[in-house]
């Protein structure tokens, strides 16, 4: 069973073959294939993606100062939006379906300042959700007037 942390439950749906190095990219592809085929175990902290990350330092993200705290907050938000908890189980297909209803909040909070945004924007699913989220936001603003 593949092990994923909160934000990876959302972000990996937009993987488009990019990463830190070939080993990291190969691992991402393998993790996603497993997630599609079997149940996912939700974890707190480093997961099967982090295992091949060059920035993993012990049990923490060493990307930059404060990275571990920022990633943990992102994980908590992802799990809240998905209605899931650490230690639970998840179904990849169900998450993918649920993304349409939560993507606006996720995008506005995290995607707008994410260093991986350019990679995700190459993904058709991401672009479709972004377009829908923008339209939804526009409709909400019109309704509020």
C-alpha cells in the first residue's frame, strides 16, 4: 500500500513528468501508479514521495528554513478540504472526483505561490480545474453584489 501525506493527495493529480532528478521522477510515476491501483494510507510527515526527495533531512523537509512547518500546514489543509485524517485510508479515484469542489480554495491558498506551479499548469486536468475554479469564483462575486 502506498503511503502519502496530505498535500500529495491533491498535488500528485497534476504530475506531468517533472521533478528534481530522474530518480525522483521515476519514483513519482511509480507512486502514482500504485495509488491508482490500490488503497492509499494517509500519513503525517514524509511519505513514499519524500523518500526519494533530495531535500529530505531525517524526518523533515529541508528545502529551506521553515519548509517542514509550511509543508505540515499544507498537509493539514489538504486533509481538512478532503475530509480525511492522517492514519486513514483514501481512494485515488474518489479524491480526483472531489478535487472539483475544493480546487478553488486549494489553488488560491497554495498554487498561486507554489514553485511547482509551472509544472502543474502543463497538466490538462489542472488547467480544467483552474478554469472552472476561476469561473466559480467569478460567479460567486457576481452573486455577492
